[in-house]
């Protein structure tokens, strides 16, 4: 903002003219892009495979066999992104001036002149409390096997438990 004040006085004989001029500008600004947050995957996965038993009947109860083919698996993935633009704030963007002039008057005349320009401003700009989580998972994969039977107990597990967890933020 531009503001100008112009004053002109011509005092007559024996008079004193008084001039006063002022320009005051003030402003306040605030800009923000928010408290941004993004979560790609926040899962809690649990997989359990359990085999418990007594196998009878093989070789007259002398042999116990338990077989697990395959195993528990957890797969967890996620992507998260926060994109914000710029935050701009201007508290005061101004120019001001005071122009004064006094013309010659009669005998004993005079002029008193004063002028002031005051500019003030406050500004605040923030891009927010940005946060992104690609994968915040808790995964548990367990496998247990208890075998009992006869003189010989055999437990066979093919493939063990696995967790696969990925994320991008």
C-alpha cells in the first residue's frame, strides 16, 4: 500500500500556520498449511500354526508322526507421503510519505510544520507439523509342534514362519 499526504499553507500577515501530517500503516498476517499426517500401513498381524497330538496306529502304536507342510506367513507393506506448498505471510508491505510546503505570507507570519510516517507489521508462516509413516506394523509368526507316540515320535516341519514388512515414506 502506498499513501501520501501533501500539505500547503500560506499564512497571512501576523498569522502563524500550523501543519501536521502523518501516515500510519500496520498489519498482521498468518499463513499455515495444517497439521498434515499420512500413514501407509499400521497393521498388527499375528499368524500361528500349531500341531499337537498323539499319533497311534502306525506299527502297533510304536511310531508317532506329525507333519506340517507350509508355515505361517505375514506380509505387510505400505506407502505414505505428505506434500505441502509454501506458506507466505506479509505483516506490512507499504510505503508512505508526508510532503509539506509553506508559502511566504505577510509581515510577522510563520509556519510550524511536523510530519511522521509509521509502519509496523507482524507475520508468521509455517508449513505445518508434517508427518509420514510408510509401515508401522507389528508382525508375529509362530509355529509349534508337539509329537508323542509309542517308542518313536517324529515331527516334520517343512517351511518355517516368516515375516515380510516393507514401507516407504
